């Protein structure tokens, strides 16, 4: 139904040319959601749509995180992703999964780019199932017993629409989560939001998190790199992959729109 080509031997796929997402039936939408849960990352090229059409399509994937602030130009359910010659940096330039401090963190994110730099601006993705499976059996057993605290951060303060970070609750999630559609196990800690491991002394927590973050960064075989073109859409499953934006295109312009689907409360392994 959704013919595709692999992006790597382990995860990620690109839909074949000729698939028009806006024409997808409800059955095809369900197939797309399952494909994202299996592959982690799905790339769709040459998908011409307006922001309003994107918002309507994304709503078919599930409950969307709301826009934090009213906008006359950006539809409800979307946030604008942009950088230009005035930008000093870009959000998401560490390995992370989106807003994991939520009680029900995101499942699918859908990012559509309209304007891309002539070169650069790629997005890296990391398969956290593979990272977990590469750990020793004893380390896996230890991590399955632990939970971690995920704190909101400054960028999420904007997304939430609150006035101060202390108005936003922390999330406590299993360090190893199970993906209900597939039964796969994925490591679920990230440098963007994970701050401590529950029940450990501060020094122990800091030591173990540092080890896990270094392990994530070092797992090059578990990475893929997506190169953007105008009208490219990328879907990724925040439950089983992390991503890293590459800000190497200053002073060129980049403009896109992202929708984020609310997932289930993380299920322990």
C-alpha cells in the first residue's frame, strides 16, 4: 500500500515517488502510522500542501499538541520552524526527543519544509531500539528497573504558552519503554529533557546519565541523515528515535511547519 525504500539497513524509509499524502484514505493513514512505528522515520518527497492542509492532515494522525499562542498566519496544531540571517542558532541542536517532560509525550512528529538552504540544514536521527540492544544484558536489566525525571526547558516554555518553567510539571518515565504497536524496546532518556534518575544519589544519577548520553552520541551505526528539499515531509516516532538539527547553514533561510501528535503514557519494558 505504501511502497518504500530503506534509508539504512536498520531503520528509516522513504516513500516511493507518486504517493500523494493528501489523497490518502483512512486505511492508508493507519498504515502510515504503523509504518512510522516500525521504521522510526519516514520521508515523503514532493508533497505540495498549504499549512492549513498540513494541519488537517496531521489531525488524522491523532490528537495534536495545541499551538501555544494564537497566530493569524499559522494554523492551530502547527508551529513554525524558521531561521534566517538574523538567527544566532536553532532549536534542537542536541540529541533529543520532543517534549518528553509531558505526561503523555509525543508519538509522531510531522515536519514539512517549504524553504531550505542550498546546502546543509540536515536532520540526524538515532534509533534508540538499536542503542538499547547494543548494551550488555546486565545493563539492560538494570535500566528496565529505573525511571527518570524529564524537566521542561526554555524552548518548551514557549511551546507551552506558560509564563515560567516552574508552572510546568516534570514527567517521570521508564528509562526503557515498550512500543505497543510492535513490542520493541527503546532507550528513553535524552539530553534535551532528562535531568535525573529516580531513586539514585545525585552523583550516581549524573554518572549513569552521562554514560547513557555518551553511548547515544557514539552510536554512529544507529544514525541516519535526512537531507531536505522544498516540499519534503518527514514523519518520526519520538518514542523510538531521537533527532538532532544541524545548524550549519547561516546566513541562509529555512522555513517549515511541524505538527506533533500526543502519544500514550510511556509503557515500561
